[in-house]
C-alpha cells in the first residue's frame, strides 16, 4: 500500500483532470448554480414589482425539467406510441425522436439576458434606425385585464425589426415569448434567442409527432401564464397588405389549454414603417410567387457597412418613422360566450380585423397611396392638400403627422422616397418612377384597409 508507483506525466495529468471535474460536478457546480439561482430569484422579484405582468414560474423553470415534463406528457406519450406503430419502429426510437423535438422547441429563459441586455440593445437599435413613435395604446382596456389571464400579443408581420421594436416597447408589460422560424436555428444566434424565451418552430413540418410535441408545449406555456407574441399571418407580408391568418399557433393556444383554466386575452398590436429594410426582397418573392428570399450575406453586410460609414462621416439620417399601436383586448372566454361553437377561423378573422384598425398611418404610406390613387404627377402643393383631406377622412385611425405639421409630414415622406429613387420631380409635379411602382404599392398597401373601395394594388 505504501509502495511508490511510477506513472507517465500525461497519465497523471489526465487523472488529476478527471478528479477535478468530479469534484466540481459533485461539490462546486451545485453550489455555484445555487448561488446564481438565488441571485436570479432576487432579480426576478425586483422585476416583478415594476412589471405590469409578472414573470410566471413556468417561464423560469429549468429547461431540463421542462423537457422532461413535455416528453412525459400523456398526449405526447400517446403520439409516440402512434408514431412507432405507424412507422414500424420501436417505441424507444420514437421516444428519442420526440425528445429531440422537445429539446429543439423548449427555450432557456434568462431574466438578466432579457431585461439586462436585450431591452437595452433593442432600444438602441430601434432609435438608431427610426424615429420611434407609440401610436394608440388602449391603456384602459389593457389595464383592466384579469391579472391571472394569459396575454397573447397578436401582431401583423412587416419586418424582422418587428421583434426588436415590440420587445422594447412592451418591456414595461412583461417578457414576451416569440415563436421563431427555422431561419434562427444557427449557432450562436439560436443560443441567444433561447435565452430571450423564444421557442423554435418548423413552420412547414407535416410530422404528426412533431406537431403534437409543439402543440403541447404551447398549451403548457398558455396554462402557465406565459405572455406570448404571435404573428397570425405566419410570415412576412410580401405585398405590404394584411394577409388572412394562418391558424397553427393560434389553434394550439385555444385548443391545448386546460378546460376551465386561465382566460386567454388577445391584445392586437399593429406595426408600420416608413421604410422596411427587406422591402425589395419581399416584393421580389411576392412577384415570383414563392417564399424564397434572395438575401445574400454580401448585400446585408454592404448595407450595414454603408450605414456605419455614413454615421462616422456624420452624414447618417434615420430611415423615417416606425410606430406601434396596442389596441383593445379580446377575451377568449367572452368571445366564446358571444359566439358559441364558432371555429378558430372566426376568431382569427376578428383579430386580423382589429390589427388592421390599429395600423399606424405614417408619412411614406400616405404619400405612396396618394400618388398611386392620382395616377398622374402631382405638384407638391396639391399633394399636401390631398394628404390633409386624407388625414381628415380616416376617422379613428391613428395618423402620425410629423411635428404636428402636415406640410412637414409630406416633406418627410417625400425626402425618403426621393432619396431611394422611388419618385422624381418633373415639370408636371412629383411622379412615380415606373420601375418602382410595385415597391411604392407595397407601402400604400399597409394602409389600404382604411379606404373603402380602394384599388387592390399588386
């Protein structure tokens, strides 16, 4: 027992390394995790004191625990057995597949990352790119929502900036949980998005087992009171207009919740911009008739570098206005009492109509609509008159008049359109550049729901 044993140096180092890892995993790591867990709980308690909607325990649960709860859910277990039988594979193989889906879907929320980093970054980016304005905010309706209800923000989808803008502007309400598509499942972006509380979905998957795992996660999150943000259109608008709702996530929210559980309250959120950075890509995809976006990294990098160069040479100007409106909430339980037996499609159509009513009317969409309606060049003085009449005819719509001055608002819209080469000055007045008509229609379409009998611009 006391004899000397000679070992190669590499083997001694390896033994010491294993010993250190074992010590850390059994004694050090649990203490460190407990220390940080306690700090996180204190941070969350302070956050909950200032947030309108507190962060629910479901959102703070450990990711491992949530995955285990999801894959052992009775409905998921039933789907695993059916999948194994239909495909002629052992149940343990189907179980591992369901577990892989659960790992892919379930987020890993960090209150520090969300409120300490993400909110600051989203505010910085939003205000650096746009003059951000709050449109309408139904303070009375939102303030009277049952504290125990689950809030779902239902939004139109104009740009990938929607995530950034609404995350910041809703920061006083609660932490939002988004459903994010396949585009974000790349490292390290996927890790960052998970810490924000977002969950990944395969929008085009027809796999019944995957759909059941996703549905049960959405149902659990809804029953757990997690505040969510949903795009009923299912993707970015290709022509600028509101699209018919796709009912995947909306259907899961309604059908997967526990009977007699929390009420679900939908808050319509409408976003609009004077400039959508993806506009040319979206219009091209719409004309091609397919959702395949031809964005190249070189183009994106070139745009970012150009904006940075303009900034350091003090020639940078923001890209017009961006505005968000929060409309009157719609209670699911109240809707079901008023419309017994109504299908999900009826609720989806109502929510999209509410969103359409809340879309902010900004300078560029107004100018675009006026020029397209005129069909001929308009002198600037006449354009200002047309927009003044238009603003007066829009009733309850939120019309953002820059600096409360319609003349300045028209000039602000024209400045952006001229700079981008979408319109030009002629002897007869301001006219649309023919090659850019589709792009101008894209902006006009964002507010066309306000004009009865408006031409359907393509």
